[in-house]
């Protein structure tokens, strides 16, 4: 038994409420093995500087928690976030896109469904310094190389799995999301609008469009990310149970 744990330890009120809610939730995903990715990645330039993005991980964590409550066995591969590890979920911590790829592919054969909610960096520095680079007053050119496209790789080896991707877009993003759905062999893609106030990165709410492989397009009103997670999982269940 670890420090702060034991037979006499009381659960925090928030966790107690979460566990009660989970107990009362119908277990319609019992038997599902779900792999979820969440959060940003960090691509280091040197030991103290890195390239990243503002993803909080809330959407992916909401999917993992909702699936757990509905009876699924969940593995969450998480980039760096400030969120606590959800109870009842196996959490694998990673930092870089290459680490996330290794963790995801290492568990892909186990999974029956995958929800790739992580905001994985498209590029990483071509060279990483072992020492902190001194501050330079002159202009510095940074050479970047593309990271592996994890979602595309999963789609190429999809088999019978349910595969869900995310797209962060502005403007005419619907057409790009549809193209990504087909090109990456997905069952469902979740379109997020980056430039809408009060939703997206770091927020508690989201406003998304769900595009399905059968041609359905479902526009969801603004709602809590946990509610969005349940809508996504409803569709995962539909594809999983066939």
C-alpha cells in the first residue's frame, strides 16, 4: 500500500461522486478494449526548449473516463498534461510524437477500437542539442522534419477495429475533414473548430461535427466535453457491434 493509501483512507468527495456515477452508468461497452490518445506532444530542441501546442488533453481524458464508466477496458496514452490520471484506466505517459507512436503501435493488436484525440506535432527538430543552446541575438533558422503520421499508419493496418480520428480546422474545414476520413481509412472523424470562442483547446466545452464513413454528418451543439465523449462512444458502439 502506497503513501496516502490504505484501508482507512477515504476517497475525496469528487472521486467518490465519480465512482458512484460510474456504478450507476449502464455497462453498454462491457467487453470493449479501447485505446485512447490524448494531450499534446513535445518536440525538444534542447533540454529546456521544445515545440508543442495548447492541447489540454481534456477531450481524450473525457473519452477514456466515459468509456470506463460504460464498462470498457481502457488504455490511455497521454502526452504531457496537468490532468490527474483517471482511476480505473491504464495510463501510459509519453512526451514526443515518436514515443506516442511506439506506445500506440505496441498496444494496437490488443485494441478493438482506437480514439486518436491527441494533438500530435506534425514536425520535430532535425537536430536536438544535448546542451542548452545559448541565447543568440542574430536570426536563427530551425530545420524541421515530418513526424510519422500515426493515424494513417493505423488506418493502413485497421483490420476489424473501429478507428476514430480528430481534425482541428478553421474556415472551410468540412471538406478537409471528409478527405482525411477517407484517406486515413477511418470510421469516424471529429471536426473541431479552432477559431470558435469558448471551445477547443483548454476549454471544458466543445462544438464539433461528426463525419462517418457511411456519409452521415452530425453537427453537435455546444456541450460539455464529457457529453461529446458519450456521443462519440455511442457511434463507436454502433460500429463495434456491427
